[in-house]
C-alpha cells in the first residue's frame, strides 16, 4: 500500500512538473521587419542636362532621411517595419548646413523651388526582401543645359 502511495505521489509530481514546463514555454516570433532595395526610374526629358540623372539623390522613407544614392545604383535599407511606407527621392543643390537646426540649406530656383528632380511612391513592406522603384521626374524649367 505504501509503495502504491509513493508511486501516485511520484506520478503527481511528474505531471505537475510537466504541466509547468509545457505551459510556460512561449514561442519566439521572428521580428516583423523587412529589407527594402530601392531603385530609381529616371524619366529623361528634352532639354535636361544628361549628367543630372547620374547625380546624387537623397532618399527619404516616411519623411525621414535614409541615405544618398547615385542615380544609376541601388540602395538597401534593412530593418524596415512591416506596413505601408512612403519613399521619396530628391535631387537638389545644397549650399550649406544651418548651424542652429543642423539642417541642409537648399539652393532655391525660380520662385523658391529647390528640387531639380524628384519622385515618390508608396509601398507595402512585407517580411523578406522588397523591391521598390521610385519614378523620378525632372523639372526642365529649372535645369540649365551647359
């Protein structure tokens, strides 16, 4: 009788331990981020300086500066949260940095516009690698051919 009682107690302890082991485990979910590779699709217009599309473009995601890229290359941004994001590409001339705000001072053209070439696109970022092409258009009224 005593051996049976010890077996039941032993079995009960094993079941309690097994219960806690199985219910305390949590699954580890992968981070909900993706990788975005950005490419530019530059539209050439009559009268546009042919060197302009090869210049640097300033890339922004949701209004936040990410990096500078050449018109003919690609840019990869890692750890982008999953969801809808806006991507912008601007080509403008910088004349300096404002000491107070630490922002770039852009050279204005024809009535205050500082952008020579620009483009934007919205893209739904998913986990894994996402390819985004930003269509870029140049403003021929503010670009001078040398």
